[in-house]
C-alpha cells in the first residue's frame, strides 16, 4: 500500500499540478519522489512494524507528505553540498529522519485513524520466542555451589 498517490499530491499542491501540466515537472518525477519518501519511511520503521500497513497511520501519511515536499523542494533549489544557501532544507530532512528513528526505536508510537495503537511485530524486534518460556529452569542464578537439581525430576543419577 502506497502512502501517497500522484493524484493526492496534486490535490494537496495545486501549484504542482500546474508545473506538471506545464511540463516543468514530470509525473515520473512526482512518482519517484513518492517512492523515495515511502522507501525512507519503510527502511526506518520496517524493522519494528509489519509492513505494509493495512491502512496508513496518520503520522506515516504526514511524514510521507513532508518527505515528498523535501524532495520536491530539493529539486527546485538544487543546493550545493554545504547547503548554505538553503539551511532550512537540510534542517527539515534531519527533523524528519529523527522522527523516523524515534518511531523505529519505539520512542514515538503509531496510531491508526481510530486512535488505537498499532502493535509492533514481535518477530521483527528479535524478541525471545521459545516453547520453554513457561517452564521452570533447572538451574537458577544462585552461586554455583548452591545450585541443585530438583529431586522430583527424572534427570538420571547425580554424583
């Protein structure tokens, strides 16, 4: 599921539609910026959430729009490597990336349209998954000389 479509972007930014119609910006460029925004988002939060989402969370939609705007503005201003002529452009990108990192680390939660928290994919988080989580361990964290094997279990002879 794409977070944005070309028609959504053109409806959000009527001036972009004029640029596309005037052939200053192509629909392929618009599509590429959308894909680039989605790829960045998925790359940062894909280790935490099962993608694709069944419906796009509002915060993810907002981030996709903001990344799209960044790529569009970057193409308009063509900053130099230092970025001195458009300091706001790189600051915007850095702010968006920090938000994605916070989502990826679980410091910023995602909610669906109804305000329900979107659950993380436990297998993606590397959580422990074992059929022995409910069993009592044979050994514990006591000093080695105090550890014993329970006598009611049949583990064979103990010297």
